């Protein structure tokens, strides 16, 4: 997921987020192992906003999520992505889009998406402060508002990158969840309905989930 502009880098020890909510593992579940390499002053409310945004986007298509709190969490589910939250994306992740600020990036091997995703806090923060509320930039409102919106932006960016993973493509759509870029007002305060799949992709995802559930029941 991309947006507009640029910024800074700091490296901290890897820390797992504490007390993330867990969803029950199902044949359509994706395990998300989140690791943090940035200074995040997040409590439960911010983590719930971040994870809830991903769940809200994908729930209509039969996809659920299990938020791993370590290497042993959510065992038995094959679909797994690792998410690193950093201040900045690695240079290799943004060299092809130098003019735009990139909030999230998933690895690709040739044209096939891998399972490693990186999210940039700096990019998400930049988007938030350049959004407007009531005709005024968010930066002119109390800092708590920006603090609440940053997890939402990062959750929507993660939902987009997971879309590449689940759909098995690096392609983008003209609009919706898999659009190539979003404006600050869209990704911060825009309605959740903006982040949906085209009908063909939605139908494909639902069918694959149903097929997976039937196969899992047959193997019991």
C-alpha cells in the first residue's frame, strides 16, 4: 500500500506485542505473527484498533485471523504471515516507488507473494498528520486523535498486503482494498466500505474458504 512523501530510522530489540486478541483457528484462518522493531506507545486500545481493522476488512470473505503471541501460537494453521513493524521500511522495499511514501510492503519471489510483510510507523504517521478533519489538518487537533488513527492506517495497510498474499498476486485494482495507493483522508477517516474486494476476487476467496473447510472436515 502506498501514499505520498518521506523520513527517518531507529532500530530497537525485537519485541512481541503483548495481549493481542486471538481468534479461533479455522480452515480459512491466517496466522499473523507480529514483531515490533519501533517505538510504539500502544496499549490494548491501539492494538485492538490495528488488528480489528484487518479482521473487519476480511470478515465478509470468510477469512479469520489468529494473532500469534510467539512461535508457538496458533499451531495447526498452514497460512501464516510474519509482520515486522518498523520505523521505516528497508530501502530495498521502496526503491521502485521513491516518489511515494510506502506504508506497507510484502516480499515477492519472482511474481509470487511471500509471507513476510513490513509496516512503517513513520509513513503511517505522515499520512495521518496530512489528513484533514473538519477542514483542518489532523496536526492542528489534539495529539490523541493522531495517536488513535495511526493504528487504523497500519491495520488497513496490513489488510492490503495480506490481500496480495491471499490472492496470490502482486497486481492492483483500480479501486477498493487492492488499489495501488490511497490519499490521506481515505486511509485515515474514510469509510471501511472503501476497503473491499472486486466481486471476482471476493467470490474466489469465498469459494477457496468453503473448499478448504469441506476438505478439512473430510480429513477428520
